[in-house]
C-alpha cells in the first residue's frame, strides 16, 4: 500500500495534471525551493571563502602559537624556554619578538606606528620577506634597517633604500621624576627603510625591524623578548602542543593559538555567518508555504479520485501518505536542482571572478561538503514538516459533497 501511495504521488508530480492551476502551483513550488536553496548555498559558500580569505589576511599577524609571560611584558628564564622549544619535535621554528608603539617622524611629518622587533628566524615563522613588493627585506647587518608597511610609508613619504634619507623613531621612557632635558623624555633612533610590504589592513602602520633596535629603544638587556612566535610542523596539532608546552614551562608562561589570539575577530565572523544562515533559513521557511498551497490545491483537484480510492478500500492513512510523498518529491526536486544551480554559480565565480567586492578583490567562494549538508537539511526539515502538516486530510472532507 505504501508503495502504491508513493507511485500515485510520483504520478501527481510527473504526469500531466487535469488542471493547469495544479501544474503551475506545483512547479512554482519546485522553482521557489530551487531558488531559495541555490541562494542559501551560494551565500554560505561565500562565507566559507571569506573565512579562508581572513585566515590569509591574519596569517602574517599571528603565528600558530604565541608564547608570552603570564606576569609582566618580558619573558623570564628565556634560556630555559628556548631549550624546551628547541627539544619539541612538533615545532618547526620559533622567533623572539618585541612590539611597542612608537612615534615616527620624517621631514616635518609624524605618525604613530607599531614597531615590531624580530630576530633573523622570524621569516621562518612568518615569511613576510616574500611579500616585499618594493625594496628588500632588512639584512639584519645593521639594527636600524627596517621594513615598513606601505600606507605608513606613503603617508610619511619616506624614500626607500636611500642612504641620504633617514626617519626617526621616538620611544617614550618609563619612570618618574623631574624632566631636565629632552633625553629624559624618550629614546630615539634614526632608521633606514629598506623595503615596503602590504599591510592588508591587519598590519597597518607596522614597522618590522631587527630586535636589537627595540631592545635599544626600550633599554632592555640583550636576548630579551616580549613574546615568542612559533611555527608548527602540523598546525592542526596546535592545541596538543600548547598543552605539552604549558606542562613543561609551568604557569608563568601564557600560550595562545592563532584562533585564541583572534577570538574577537572570529566571534564576529561566526556571528555574521549565523545571522545570514538564520535569514536564509527564514526565506526557505516562507518559500515552503508555496508547497502548502500546492498540496491544498492538489487535494481540491483530486477530490473525486480520492473518493474513489476510499470507496475501493484504500486506507485514509495511505491517502495522507500520498499527499505527504508529493510534498517530499517537490522538496527533494527543489533541493537537488537548487544545489546543482548553486554549485554552477559558485564554479562560475571561481573561474571568471565576475562578481567583485572592489576593483581588485573578487568575492571569494569555497565549495565544501558541509555546506551541502547544512542547506539540504535546513530545506528538508521545513519542507517535510509542512508536507506532513498539510497532508493530514480528514475522511469527512473526502466523503462530504
């Protein structure tokens, strides 16, 4: 009997109907479901692409693991820390970093910048040297050779790799007491810009320098560090390596993964993604009322046939299943065609980059399996629920004239 119900439902969907209104509303329901599913799939795929884009944008801002002191800025027992890090087989490279705000001045222009002092191993953790598009990465032969973020360099109009043009960085001195002379206020140092790199909004107003420059400006002893950035052989093991290092180094050390360093940023991205999902889930829910209309009109159009089936002993429960299966077939047809259409649009964007956020940045798209599952389950949940609810036809409705 259940197979008969499914067969009748498939005939209702595929065969020519007795009423053009039924045909129209049925395929309108399929079309509406197709468009809603395709739209949801494309938008979720765009957000998946944005996640990868944002990971690339912040890849030069945070390492796989970042190690800091739990109390104070400077890491204590640095020799012991280096020994533990060097003996860990999961760690590929690590580098000392000291970062502070400075004031930079050149030719009457000034600006606030972030001075990040790094050692020569830094490019093994963050290959920022590969992003230098003008000039060269500092040779680390001299402590005052720096790499500067492009927009900061443009604002100050500092010539690149010019031995006749030096900018000056000022670092305020900590302490109390009476100021008797200019040197009591700050330390200063002339710097030579050897190259520029794109900050990508994440390293805006940054200056990359040898760590000796920051040690000198901050009056710190040699071999100091505010943090140690770590590159892992397998970034997916970040959490386990973090726990291993904490157990070896003790509670005086604080270690954060890349995701933890950007917790607020990722919370914002995930919140936006959740709201977009809820909005399109609501769109699909509203779209399923076309499905309700199709089932109701089908019941009205096939009322006489339903009477005949009931008279021949066809159970009412299976008649209800017939309408339910019809709704399911409409939903499944809409979901499949919607996912195919959405996939085609995503590949179109991937290969043509037709839709752009600005002149140089196309909307990123990433096709992943979980997006298919998310969209299909959302549409099926609403579609099956509506089909079940509106298939509950009563016997009195069939038998009354």
